[in-house]
């Protein structure tokens, strides 16, 4: 699937752009990567909140072999129903975009207080 087809498929969820990654491309809205186009398939980002939906739709995870082991990523194949139905593609795309945003937010936890600061109510020892 080429970049224009991917953008058309997900036009209902925002300003979609693609970026070359691995042997395919990542699909982004803003700075959130919500899909991968690899091996002629589209894989959407999943998390604990959305995996059951993908499983129920008959989707399967993206896997590859590394050092004799099979590795699964948090990206599952776009359900077949969504390939020909723009509303379904947009619905699945929004689910994946929400998962990508949750994953991104979890990575950006608040910074810890710098060492050496004194909290209110405690005297400094100098």
C-alpha cells in the first residue's frame, strides 16, 4: 500500500503522514505513530485497553523472528472489514491513535526533582 492510499484510508482521523521505518513505513498523526505498513499489510498500535477488540475482530499481531525466537510487537493487523470501508478504517485508526497517545504519555512521566533541593518546611544544613 503506497503513502497516498494510507493517507486516504485514514483521512477521517486527522492529518496523517508517513515516514520510512524498517522495511516499510510508520503512519503518524502529529508525533504519535499509530500504524506500521510492513510486508504488504497495515498494522495498528494496540495496548492493554484495545487488544481484546483486535482479537475479537480476528486480527493478529505483527511478529518477526530474532535469534530463533518469535517476537511480537504491540501492532496488530488492520481488520479486513476496514480495508474497504472508510468509516471502519477511521474507527480502527482512532482506537490505534488513542493507544499510541497513551503509550507516548506513559513514556513522558514527570521529571524527578533535582537533587539538592529542599522541600518546604525543612531547613537547609549548611
